[in-house]
C-alpha cells in the first residue's frame, strides 16, 4: 500500500497510544496503555495522575509499537501527535515527545485534533486486509460521542467540517460515567452501565430533553432524573433496581443520540453516517442507530470498539490525510486544551 507511513502519538487524556499507520488507513501497529484500572480507584480521572502516567508509559508504548510494526526510523515519513482538545498535562507529554522525535530523526511533524482522530477511525483497516475496503463516502454525518465531547459534524470532504450541533451541558460519555457512579457501578460508567442493561427491562421511562438547536443534546436533566429515581427508592426503603435503571438511562441516551443523528442525516442528504468516540463502542447505540438508518437506506459506519476509545491509530489516520494535503507543523506546535476543529461557516 502506498502513502506516507506515520508514527502517531495520542496522549490527550488517560490513554497512552502509539501507532504506525500507512496512507491514513492501514494499521501496522497500534499499542495502547490504559490507565482505567488506576482511575477506577478514585472513581474518575485525576488530571495530575493522568499526566504522570502518560510520562510513565510513553516510552514503553513507543517501543512496543516499533516492535509490533517491525519498522525503523528510516521507514517513517512523519511523526503525528494529538495537540488538543484534552487535559493540558497529558497533552504536553505527547506533544513534547513528538517534537523531540521529529527533530532528532529529521521527520516532518503533523498536529492532529483529537475529535478529527475519532472521525478518521472510520478510515482504518488492519494490516492484512486486502483489497483495501472502500473509503467512507462524502457527504458524511459523524456523531462524535466521547467522555469529553458530543458533536454532530457534517463532513463534506477531507478536512471540511461543519458543526451541526453539540451538547449544551454534559458529554454523553460523561453522563454514562456520572450515572455509573450514582448507581455504584465501577469506573468507567459506560461499559458498566451497558453490561448491567443487557437483557434488563427498563425500570421507568426517563424524559427526553428539549434543546433549542435541532441537533443539540442535553444530558444533565437525565442525570438529575436518575438521581431523583435513586433517591425515591432509598426514601421508600426499596431495593434499587440497578439493571432496570441502567437500561432506562441507556435507552434515553441512545434514543436522543439516534433521533438527532437520523434527523441530521435526512436534512443534509448524506451518503452515510459514521460514529466515533468511546460511546460509539456502546452496543445498544450501534444497534438502534444502525436499524433506524437502514430503514432509510443509509449505511452506518462504526469502527471496531477498540478503535472507538482513544488510540494512536485514529491519530495516524487523520494525520495521513493531513500530511498528504501538505499540512506540516513545527517546533512551535502547542498543546491546546480547548482546541476546536476548523469549522466551516454553515
Ligand atoms: O473517546 P474516549 O476513549 O475518551 C475521550 O476522548 O473522552 O471515551 C471515553 C468514554 C467514557 O466516558 C466511557 O464511559 C465511554 O467512553 N464508553 C462507553 C462505552 N465504552 C466506553 N459508553 C457507553 N457504552 C460503552 N460500551
Ligand atoms: Zn477521545
């Protein structure tokens, strides 16, 4: 396969990811060191701990990626790194390591937006997969749902994004994590709630939020509704039906995400819909949205779960296309905690 071979680093939050990706599509290595077990102890991410762990794991993860790919520095065309959005201490580790490696090995540097990475996970394929699968078609509506973001993005072409809508309060993943904690489930709440909800009958029907924008989301009211329900059971001295509440919460989140995404896809006459971000690993969301889109004759693209949560390969995918388009960063590249995609004006 042709195209640039990129070494990609992701360190924006609590995962240390290093990957080797060719032509923005083919994964030759993808190593992820996760801090989930560590943050489970505190029930959430402590930024200083996350940054220290990035520092602890970046070199071993780099070494593992080189070992997995079998390539050397002379085989690489560029070094790419997430420079935002994310936690500043975590971002700085990847950005500084990437800069140092690019200078030392005389390689071009590409800065990647983390959200763009989640979208480009849909372009990835395994090293052995031949022929290369078709690329996602344009125009494309992408639902990016992670711990930090919930955005509906219209993508007209590579690098051309319009923000259609976003959450006005909590991100979808954040809602999963907070409700998980409320129900006494382990961190992170997303996979735990999803597992509790499997096969359970919803204990209630939580209200769906109204938002001003047609493609906006709101999850904080739902979180409060769950809290009230839990308090109600406690006040009545009744056992809390954890699985049933998890199922009702998941149903409400999935319904909101699927309804708005479907509307955006219809209204913009897209060729397909793509999912990205940690919450895209949610089986109920994949199933429900897939089914509703199929009824409209629209395909749903979803990366395998391991490429939905933070990883280096998705950064390598976005970087491959950016690099091919002539995008280059330099030693001035900064970590930007609230970095936005370069939105087109709708
Ligand atoms: O994309 P990601 O790894 O990190 C961020 O960029 O934030 O997303 C992590 C989020 C967490 O909130 C986690 O609870 C959620 O993704 N998540 C899930 C599932 N797996 C991970 N949420 C719902 N269902 C899942 N199966
Ligand atoms: Zn992410």
